[in-house]
C-alpha cells in the first residue's frame, strides 16, 4: 500500500493537472481519487473492509467544534516527559484508531517495541485510512489519545523511549 507521503504527492499532482480521476490497485488494495471541483475532498476506499476501520458517516462540524484537547492529566504527563521521550504526532486532522478494525488487536500497547517502519495506529480523514509509522526505534511508554478520538495536525499520539 502507498505511504501517506506518496498519497499526498499524488493528490498534489492530480490537483495541479487536468486529470479528473485516478485509480491505483496493488496487492488487493485500491486507491481511487476523483476531482469534482476545487472545493470537494479527494476520497479513497479500501477493497477489503476487514482491513479498514468502519467509520460512521457524520456531518462536518465547524472547526471550533472539531478540536481535540487532551485532558489536564494527559497534558501534565506529556509536559513532564516531553523532553526525555520522542513524540509520534498526527500528520493530519482526523479520527485516531489503535487497530485496523474493532475485532483486531491494537497495533501497539504500552511496552511494545517499535522500529522506524512499525505501524502504530491509523488516522482516518475523509474516509481515507492512513497508517501512521513510528519513524523511530524504541519502546512505547505512553498512549496519549483514546481510540476513536478526533486528533489535530501535530497533536502528540504516543511517547517513545528511543534506543
């Protein structure tokens, strides 16, 4: 499957071109991008629903209602430990999921060892399920958000004790 950086680059290229529709299939996965107008979002759908989290449709809310704020306990904990641990942050606004579907185990737990390529969670945005990688080698010491919680761009998701 394409990495988030590759999908972003494809979206930029399609946006700058006269291409109206793009379909990419690889090893049972499918990414379909359609350009309808300059305002509507580009969407992708997985072929295998078992490998994706099923999100309930919702109406868009104003940006002021979408912001996700950590509770004060999480905020204090993060401030104390922010200097000594690496933060894995959300690359986009979306919904945080710890597993690929409700009936599968979480990608990581506190104490899990990760490397640069380890998938730690999914952030769903506009029905596109983006696998988030650790990008560092180490051990998960804290999970900062709850499953199904809305997250903001740059919001810390995990703290990792680097090796």
